[in-house]
């Protein structure tokens, strides 16, 4: 979606929806930075925030992808399992689909 169309779509969101989009985006960015820095316990904390804020039915696919990332990162203090990067990419793609669909006024759960 071109930036101008995305900006117009974002203008149509309510303040609550805009705040939810911002919060998910912010936590996702923080998650990515933590993983890039090798701070996996911090990444787990950001994932906890993402999973707790995506437990509504309209965010099921995002929640499912976040849970997969959590499973690949494993328990606190440990190193991630093989495939955590792919799980992270799936989460990023699902978040992108969801946020673009949400901003464009489509259903909260765009198809994969």
C-alpha cells in the first residue's frame, strides 16, 4: 500500500485502534532489536507483551505466530532453538498483513 493511502487509512481509525496499532508496532520493533542484539530474555519479555495484547479473536493469527516465536526462543536464560528466525519472520509478515488490513478498514483478521 503506498504511503499516502496508508496515511489516509490510518486517519480513519479511532484513537483506540490507533493506540493498539502503535503499541503492537512498537513492541514488534523492540522484539526485533532485542533478537538482533542477542538479548533473548528481553525478547521474551516483548513477546509476552505481544501475546497478551493479541488474545482477542480478531488477532488470533498474530497471537499464534507470537506463540510460535516464544516456543522457538525457549525458556528464560537459554539460547533459542533452530528455526527461531523463520518463526520471527512469520510473525512480522502476519503483523504486517494485520496492520495493513486494519488500517485499510478491512476485517481485523485478513487472510494469510
